[in-house]
């Protein structure tokens, strides 16, 4: 017997190596043949990471081969055990298929053994969870249909407490998150180990909202010319049909939009005709007629003249019969942008950004509709519950249960039955609050810190009491908005006319008011060049906050006995020194160059081309247009360069005091640079016109190209220097400073 085994093992190892080589070379027909002839190799691990042939086939996306391999495996009595084999990361083939988002392979494997949908890898992640983690919406929805909602709750969380809804929002998969909210409502109030709900996570993503993505120039115009549709509120049974795959080239999209426009028009006209027929009959009631009007999946209730917001019918801004015109405007705007050469790819990127902003607001509204974070239950038995932050006032028993369950889960053997099925204790209360004790941050505070104005506005609209929320340092929305220089949020809070409310009188745990926090130097760089402009915007922000703060706050001392002015002076001392040095170096360099221009332009202005008449002393060329241009440009170049020297000397000799950075020094620098650039341009014109009189007879045909070449060189110089000039002008004349934001949608 021993000799037989000794002879058999080398043959098995040889065949395993051959299987590996066949899989690497793509010879899957041979692999399937071996699988069908000998079940011994069904459990054979071929790679160093513990992958079987089925693992490799799934990773390569071989749908047909996976179907054949699964057919061979499922025909055996132990076929289900083979499908549960894990690699070294604890992943089954279904884990890999779900992370790739391949619906065909997921369905092929999961139908044989549905419990694999809840099999957990070493990170306690199920295939159901991985599909949401990687934003594979179609695969996720198919696995949901296989496992059902009840089991889906069990498979929706991993060991760090993140749920499928957390992951969908974190990955900006808002269309998937929208469907998860409707399928798994309890997950809206689920906490991860950081104590964050999905709403907390969304509040930490300012780039997902328009208030956190400020566009400029052409991007802003294109952004407003593009129309995007809201996420459709379809039923669970239609979730797999509402997203069709794109099987056409990108440059065909405009034609497709044109066809879809007429399809929508025809569809809506048919719906209206059916509605009119129903109105004339006595068979159906008025309510049933409105139900018929809601057949447009992309815009439910639109045909009835209503929108559905958080389950409430709201009247539309335009009548239903204006929908055709609106669709035409959407199509025409896209077509015009392409016609004007802005490019379909660039428009697509901006459209994706606007779509992201639109969907993020829609997700936010859905989360707030289902959330219970601001349900204050003050029965008198717990006086702290009414004043404590909602996340602290929540019952902590559920967290203790889930924490202990998570700990036990981590200690479970990866091959245990519980891990295969996902039927562990940590999934029994997935919809209940899970958090760490002491975490007091609420979504509105995170939104205020990140400047998500849309969320702050919506939360205050639904839960006005949220404006009194504070974090562990007793900072409320006003203090956080001021500290993080969120200009747009401050403007919104001012528009609420609650300046006299105690929200603006709030002090943090160190006794600092909003003005104290504004006096501290910013924790980031303002989007302006140079230490001088940085200091200028620091002063502007401090004065802006001081302008609307209550009078009793202006000279209030914190627990260290410092007023806001004291803090501003101390925290900006180094920036004042750096700004003074930057101005000195800049003005010194510009003074030298401007002085050279003064000398050159003085010499040029005293030289008259063509000479003067002896009898009258007037120039011979005084009546020629080119001579008049020369005279004016020479005069302008001399005096502008002289003004530049004076301005730079004024900066160089100034004391660079703190208050001078607000207006005096920036204006002097801007005037000096303006005069300097005017001097350069006028000197070029003066030289060209004066030189024209010399070359007009000998090189008349070559003079113009020569001057054009010189102008191009000066233009390149201007393109390199003008950005600094425009930034300085922007920083000087902008009333309220604006912090860093992403400037383009690319």
C-alpha cells in the first residue's frame, strides 16, 4: 500500500503542475477535461496563494469555463464543499467573482450553493459585502435576489463595523447607495467602530457636493448648461433592469441622446393619452388616474405634476406638458457645447461631477428621511439625554453586544461552519446603533467642518435643534465653520438671522469664541501666492468674522487671558516677518529692473527719429501716424517706469507693520507691478515704431515679421508673469477670502 501511494503522489503533483501551466496558458478546455475525468483535482490548490483552478478561472473572467467547471464540481457529492474552498486570503471563488462584478459567474456559483453569499474571508467580508465595496451594482443586486433581505442584513457588515452602505458612500457609488437605502433601511442608522453612520461618512466628503467643488471660467458655464437626472425610485424587482450596459462608442453618445429624446417624447405623449382616456371613463377613480401617470420610472409622479421627496408629494415647478420642452433644452444644451468644440470627453467629465453632486444631495435627503440620529427622547428619567449629543444619548448596550460578537468572530477558525455561512452573532443586530462610548460628533458638525453647506442647511431645516450640537471640545457649527474658514457656510448661517442666538455666543472648552478661532493662523495655505497675500487674507478673514460677531465677544478673554487681538498678533508674527521679507525681495528686484527701464526710456524719449527742422525746431515726421505712436509710447514708458520705481521704493522703505498688509502694501505692490508691465509694453511699442523709420526702405518687407516675432517673445513673458499679477489683484480686491478648493473637474 505504501508503494502505491508513493507512486501515486508524484503523478498527482505532476498533473497539478500541468493544470497550473494550462491555466496560465489559457488552455481551459484541457483543464475542464481533467476536472470532468478526475474529481481528485477539484480541491487541488495550484498557486502559492492557495488558488484552485476555479479561483484562477474566475480571476481571468472566463465565464464559459467557470460554468463548465462548476458543472463538473456540482455533479459530485462533495461539490458544495469544493465551492467553499478558500485561498490564503480566505476568499472563495464567489468572493473573487463578486469583487469583479461579474454577474454571470456570481449567479453560476451562488445558485449551486446560496450560503456562499455569506461566506466570510479573513477580513470578515462576504461576497455580498465585496460587491458593494467595489461598487459592482449589478452583481450586488443579483446576490441580493439570491440571498434575500433577511440574510442580506447578516452579510452586510465586516469586522470594523462598516456596512455595505458605508462602503457604497465611501466609494462615491451613490446609485448603489440609493438602492441599498431602499432595500436595507436599518443600515441607515448603523454605526461602525468609529461611531460613524453613513450620514457621518457623507458629511466628510465635501467634494461630493457643489459647495465643496468651486468651478471657474468655462467649467462653471458648462456646469450650469448640463442637466442631469435624479436617481429613479424604482421598486426592488426592477433594480436589475434600470441600468443597461453601454455597448456603443463614446462618440455616438450625442446621437443616442437625440434618439432617447424622441423616445421620451413619444412615451410621455402616450402616457398623457392614456390618462385622458381614463379621465373620461367612470371605471377608475381620480387616484387611479394619478397612479397611471406615474409610469415614467425615471421621474416618478412627474406626469401627475408632483415630485416625491422623502415620501412626500410636492408640486412641480412646471406643468407636466412642459416636460417635452425641458427635455429638448437638455438635449440642445449638450449639442451646442459639442458644436462649439468643447469636446464630448470634457463635457462628460463635468457631467459626471454634476451628476455626483445631484446624487449626493439625493442620498443625503434619503438618509435624513430614515435617520434617527436627532430623535431626542427626554422622559425626565435621564436629564443628560436632552442636552447630550444624540450619538452619546443613544443606548450603548447594542454596541457592547456587537463588540463582544466581533471579538469572538475574530477568534473563529477560518474553516469553521459559522464563518462559511456568515451566521454569527455580530449580524443579529445589524440595524442597531454601534459606536464607541465618548464619540460625540454628529453629522452636522462634520458637515460644518468640511463646509458642506447643503447638508447643514437640510439638517437645520428638518432638525432645528441640531444647531446646538457640540463636539468634544464644545465647538458648534459656527465655531467649526470659522475655524476651518468655510466662507459659504458662514454666509448661509448669517442669512438665517440668528446672530443674537446663543449659537454665535458659544465658547469652546478653552474659552475661545469664534473670533478667537478666526484670530488663529489658518491650518492650510490660502490659494494666493506669497506670504504677503497670505497675511492679507488672514486679516480679511479676521475682520470679516469680527464684523458680525456680538459686541461683547470682541474683547472677551479666553481661559489663558488672551483677547482675539492678542491671539492674532502672536499667531501671525512669523507670517508678518515672512511677508515683509517677500515684499522686500520682490520690490528690490523690480526696482533694479524698473530703474534700467527709466534710463533706457529717458534716452529714447530725447531722441527724435528723422531729426528736426532747423528753422522751426519741429520734427520732420510730426505728421506721420507712426511718429505720433512713437511719441506717446516713449512718454508713457518713461513715466510708467518712473512710477514703478517710486512704488517699489515705497514698499522697500516701509516698516511692514501688521495692519499695512490689509490694504497699503498690497495696493502699492499692485500699482508698482501695473506700472512696470505698462512700461514694458510701451517700451516695446516705442522701440518698434522708432526702428521702423530706419528699416522702412531697406527691409520694409521683413520688418513686420520681425516685430511680430518680438511681440510673441514678450507675450510668452507676459503669460509667465501675469498669473502672479492676477492672483495679487484677486487677493486685493476680493472682499471675503475663499479657502482652497479644487478648481477643475478633471
